[in-house]
C-alpha cells in the first residue's frame, strides 16, 4: 500500500515528468504489480508487468485518475494475458 501512496505523490506533482521520473514511477509500479501478483498467489507471464505499467503511465499521461488508470490497465492485462 505504501508503494501506491508514493506513486500517487509522484504523479500528483504539477511539474513536467521526465524520462527519469517515468523510470522511477515504473519501478514503483512494477514493485506494486509483483506484490499484488504474489499476494494473489499467481505467477505473471513474461512481459505482463511491463505492459501493465506502461499502460498505467500512458493512461495517467492522458489525464486519467490513478484509480481509473489502474482499472483500465488491469482490464487490459486480463484480456491480453487471459488471467
């Protein structure tokens, strides 16, 4: 849960996001993704974490709320990876 709080804080900043910022956000996202999959007792297919986090960054960059971006990307991952 702390990962999401830090992620939300990073994304709520009203400054332009650099490539380094995207890398940091992606690392937090991947950590949260791995934790969620472990908690669910699932082993994700190769590439699923990266795809899901790229989706999340893309949705937030388009102005989506964090909860909305998370739901959109969960649905996209479930469809693409048949989980």
